[in-house]
């Protein structure tokens, strides 16, 4: 699947600022800050969209968080291998297609293209491997076969289920007790009450063909992939085992990341990821912003009314990536004012020196991607006094490289 264009990212080393330090991120599995400092190449998987509607600010906040992480790795001098999926076959997509009378393939392609344009406008670094579930069916089939050979797959009617307890580490990603797991599983696409399952938490890996629904003929019989195994198969194929960061929104901790990890670990005997990093939820009108509830603020809508995408980016950066928060119009108003202030600060013939600001930005972003603190540092620089005529160009490059804000 086609991704979106790669933005030009200034190299601060070439500007004479050297390379940044190692970044620390919060690992949901341990509850601790972990240093993520691979030897040469960082490997990142972030779960992508189900393209049945336009991307909203909650999506944008999540992908922006992992864009920041990539930028700190790159500033460290590392290369990055980034994989992201598109769940372009799933029940919500088929349901929306039936409701609207639009072909499901057409709907998925339309919304995926809109997502690409939103991400490009927000200056988000694209994945190296952008993979649709449909094109990964062969990967899913191969992984299900490995799980079957390990004795971890069983039939319920013609569907195939994964025995989650085949993984001794099941539960270690979320740390939830079983009642909590059951509650989230039921609320987030699972089927704990299906008759014939060995355990309520066992998850679907291959759904047999249903009347009137798309299916693919495979060695597993006609059908389509389950959700969790879609991501585990792609991550293993394009990143390998024990990759650096599995990322996504905090609503994916369980069941999605828990079950993806267990499937991969049973199949390979190796840890799935070194760290599990999760972005908080963005609310609107008193509830989590979500497609199913329809309480959305769309990136595309803001762009179409003339909002500068860099103001949208700044509005999101003003909240720490792990926090849950609620969008209000004042967020964007403050971001527009900040963007204007920064641009005016860069127009000065001289300003405070850049090196001290660059070092402080690196410290803030290296400490669990503390973007709100980084924005305050630039605020202070933009209104401070100094006599360095070369500083504005260096600061412009740093803001672009580390924060992704093009001025």
C-alpha cells in the first residue's frame, strides 16, 4: 500500500549542534520509563486506522506522539524502520459500507487517501511499510499455521481461535486482572460469551466465510483475518522479534496489544516488543472522541476552513502525549497565537543564541517526549533578548527537526 511523502527533516548535526541523547519513554508493561537507544536502527510498529470514516484529532494526536519519538531517534543519529497497518477489512468497515451503500473497497480507499493527506499536512513522518490487511492475508495464514503447529489454535465451528494461555506471559502487557480483561474484551470487539470457546478471552484469528461478506480462499479455508493477528503478522514480517516500540492509543493496551504480543510470542518463542508505548485519549463534548460515537473534530475539516496545519500540530503538542484531555476551541486559538509569536520571533535580526535552546529542547523531548515543556522553551526564546544574528535560522531548523513544526 502506498504511504505519503517523506518530509524534509533538517539534520541538527549538520547545523553544528551534534547529535541528541537517548530518549526515555513510558513502558505500559512495566509502568516505568525505559531508555530506548538501539545500536544503529530503531524499529517501530504503530497500529493504524480502520478506514470507515475520516481521521479525527484523536488519531492525529496518537500518530504525532510516535512522530516525535522518531524525530528524537533520528536526532540521536539512528535510522528508523517504521511499520503501520491499515485494517482495510473488518466488521466496522463492512457495516458502514452497508449503511451508506458504498462499496467497501471504495470506502476504504477513499478514507485511507484522506488519512494520507491529513498526515502529510501535519508533517508526520510516514511509515516505511504501510500495509493493508487485505495484502497481508498470506502473512496471517502463515502465522496461523505456526500457531496451529504449536497447538495454540482450535476450531469453533469453522472459525479458528487462539488459546491465549498458550503464552505464559499473557497478561504482562496490560497487567489487568481477568475480570478487567473480560470487561474490556467485550467492549472492544471481543466475543467472551461465544459458545464453544475454551476460554472467554481466546481470540479469533481466522473468520470463516459469512454470506454476503468478502472472503479469500486460503489453506485455512475461505474467510478473512482476525484483528489482532493482522498486526502481529505484519510486525514479525517487517520488524522481526523484540522490536523497540509497539505503539498506539491507550485503548489498544487490551485486548489488541496484549493478544498481538501473545500470538507472536507463541509462534516465535521470543519477546514481541521491548516497550509498549501508548498515547492518551482525546475527548470532545464530554466523551472520548470516536468514530462510533460521532463526536469528532476532523483534521480535514479544520484544514478545509483554512486552519494552518502547523497550528493544529501545535494545539496537539500542547498536551503531553500520555495524558487524556478534552479538545476545546481555545486549544486552537492558543496554538494560532503561539505560531504567530514564534514566526515573529524568527524574523528578528538577532535573538538569544540557539545552542542553549537546542540543548533544552533535547532534554525535554528526551524525557518521555515532554512536548508541552518544549513549547514553553520556544515561547521564552521567541520573546527573549539576544544579539546572535545566526540564531533564528538555527532555531528554525531545530523546531522543524525536533518538533516537526515548519515555520
